[in-house]
């Protein structure tokens, strides 16, 4: 799929084509018929036997219809939203009548489970096509905002995490101003989103998700496992649950990847000797989950659990929806702490304070003085990432030794980097600037106060558990969830690994009391917890 060109990407051979066709129904397609259209809630997978089909991006108020790709006999139609449930971004129009094979969603899942070679080829094609239509179908979702505000960054981060094709227009650019005028938008409406021609003012991840069909919708099938939280632990639990035959739903309040998605570079995760960004690791895990049939919904806020039926927990969503299931894995992790400093909220709102160092977060910091606060690995990774982009970095650590909570592979590189200045025994006491942050005041352990130039502050000072929704589950004094051997004496029976005080509720990852805050550990938790789920379900 490549803007009017003949490049086809991964191609089925004749034997694969006919093997895949056995999963569908042959039908005739007349010239002019739309097999699916931009804005549809869902569509089927199509094999083209003798028909020819144009894939087009619909006309907009300012651009004409555009041919993206023409598929002919032997081709197949579809991309990643066949698995994600997102609304359709492009229109498939028959330009030469002929026969097609229609394969519905259920049978497509069977293909992915039963035909390994075809599954690998289709997934590679779906991912490749998604990358292409990020630009070709960007008009299906257009985002306009001021680039330096927290609301805009949150919205752009969300659609990037969810692999949603979109186009971005800065409200300070000529294209952005033109789009605002044509859509009747004012500065007070920003950030705004235009979804298939409909304008969403003061857009949020939630309103955009609803417009794109990403919010939870019951489909009538009984749910075996609900995983709450889509960080590494939750993604791993969802992948293992679905791959082992459990109908699995994955929910997250804000997006995918949790704190790991905010890491600029993870260098100690097995299998990635050159490191991997948290965002890339999350995207790979998402596609893997979709392959096995996980139903992913985000943002989707969970309000609590109804545990009145010991064998049938119910997940309660904030919008009142109830999801009965057979087991729950809680993987909501922890939330970054903020510093108690005057004007913190003001500069946070202005986008000058950030809690991640992803590609979007560090953009605009080139050749600028920035501050990173924190002494753990995430802070070290952020400092190195920013320095690599040309920023001058002040790394502020309250403790007196850089290596207390940071891995040696990071401390060695930080000490050797000419653009990073480490300030141990130091605390940020003041933020200064008018509309944007310009400097900070740091208090030293000897009582001295120094002012440092600062364009943006990146905060990594620990986290608090996101456990409030687990009201009826035993927790430690600090709010982290107690599991298995840490449960209070007197709990009935011998608890299974990761089992909480509620027999069909399990806790994994950073949410669990006593957990090791590492991506690899979180993935292991999520995968292992599924074995405990199976043990519980085997009991009836």
C-alpha cells in the first residue's frame, strides 16, 4: 500500500492464497461498490480473486480524493484496524468487477491462530500499511493545538501509542491557522480534533477514542479474563492469557505501555543488546496481543470491582458499564509523584514539566538547558537521551551518591558525558519564568541556593500505587497490593502466586507490594500470573 504506486509489501503465494480463501466466502463485487468506507465501525478482510479495487483517502474540505493503492487479483485488503477495532480510515472501491473472498473477524482470528506462516505475513503487512496510512489517512484524524501545552502533548502521546493514523497541525503554523479558520476554531477550543469531518473542541484522549471506536463495547461473548493496566505486566498477562485460549480484555485509563512507554531507552532488557525505547517495545507488544485476539480498550477508566459473587468478579467502569468475567489481573502500576513547589501546576499546564523522555517529550529541547530530577534508572535514561539531542542537562539528585538507585551502565556514561552536570545532595526549591520556565533554584546540602537556567524540567521522583479501585483487596500501609506470601495470616488456603485476598483477583508488576521495579520482572509477573488464573479456573 503506497500512495498510488505498485509496491505491494508482503505478498501471498498461490498456495497461501488458496489456503486462506478456505476460511471465507466467495462473492461477486460490482464496479462502483464500496467494500468498506472511511468512518465505518468495522469491516471484513478481503482476498481479491478477479476484482480490482482502489483504496482511496476521501476528499476533505481542502483536499480532493486521493488514490493510496490499487489492489488486483492475488492481493488482500486490510490493515491493523482489523484487529484494533478502530474505525475505518480509507475507502475500498471496486473499479473492475470480479470475485472476492470475504473473511469475517472470527475466521480471521482463526487464521492468525492456526496458520503461522500466513499470520506472520499478514501482521507484517498490517503494520507496514499502518505506517503508510499514517500520512495517507491523516485527514481522518487531524489534531490542532499549541505544541507546548500539557493537554496537546497528552493527546499526541495517546494517538501515537495507539498507532492511530493522524496529522498534526501546530496552531502557530500557517496550515494550523488555516485549519482553525475553516473549522471555526478559536484558541479557547484547543487542542481540537477533527474526526471524519466532525470537530471535537478541547479534545481529550477519551473524546477522540469514543469518536474512533476505541472505547469498550460488549460484543455478547463471555469474557474469561480482564486485565486492568497496559504496562509491560498487563500486556504480558494479556498476551499469555489470550494465547492460551482465554477470551481476554485489556483496559487502560490513559494509553499503552505504562511507565515503561515513557522511557527513552531500555538497555538492560533481554534480547535487545542495543537497547529499545519504551514506545517501540509497547508497539511490538500491542501487535502481539492483537495477534492472539486481545480486545484492547483505552482510555477506559475502571472505578472498582464487584466481588459479591466469588466465582464471577465484575469489573466496574467509570461510565457505569459492568464487565462480568472469570478472573481479573490488576496491573495498574504506579503514578509519578510531583514536587511540592510553588507554581508547579502552572508550569506543568504550560508543558514545561514532563514525566517522560519520549521522542515527543524531548522535542524542542535541542541546544537548550534542561533539568532532570531523580536518581533512578528512568532519570538516568532521560538525562542521556536529552544530552544526545544536544541539550545541556542538570541532573538533580537528593541523595549523595549517583549509584545508589541507578544501574552502573548508566552512571558510568553519565559521569563521562560532557553535557550532563550531576548535582548530588540537591533539591529543587523554586521555579521561575513568566509564561514559560526559564530557571530553577536548587538548594544544596550545605544550605546554599543556586539558580540554574532551565527550559524544561523532567521529573522522575518515584511513584504511588494506582490501587484505589481495589477497595476490597488487602493492601500494605503504603497502598501497594498484598499477594501470595505477603497476605495477612489467616487467609483461606495456600494462596497461589500473585493471588490477592480476593481469590479470582491477581496483582502483578509495580502495583504488587515488594515487586522489583524492572520491565523484565513486570513481564515475568504478567506471564506467570496467567498460570495461577488457569489453576483457579480449573476449580470451576
